[in-house]
C-alpha cells in the first residue's frame, strides 16, 4: 500500500481539533498552577494576575493550539503531496 496523496483540508481539520483538545488540557493544567500560585501573593501589587492568567489559559490555549495545528498540518499535508509526487509517496506494509 502506498500513500500517494493526502487531502490537506481533511487532515488539517482533524489535527486542528486534536490540538484544540490538547490545548484545553494544557490550559486546565496551567490554570490550576496559576490560580494556586496567585493565592500566596495577596500582598503583591497585582494579586489577581495569576488567577486571570490561569482562567484565560483555558480559553486562549485551545484556540491558539487548534489554530496553529490546523495551519501547520495543512501546510505539511500540501508539502507532502508535492514531495510524494516527486519521490512516489510512503510505502506501508499492513496485515
């Protein structure tokens, strides 16, 4: 079996969603650390900065990861199609 062509938009949508899910997971982890780190600094000039950053990570990281995952996967799949046309694609052996 030889993979000669990949539909860039199809693969980019799939990877964009996967990266958005990863961004949500990373955002939740970052949020927990930022909120926990914001509590001991109540005497600082900006005590809520850690908490705002943490909560913002839950919204920002999935969008950021999903968008970059979509764009770079689309570019990678398009480049694969060009290179596979020259060298013949990737040969897979399946059972």
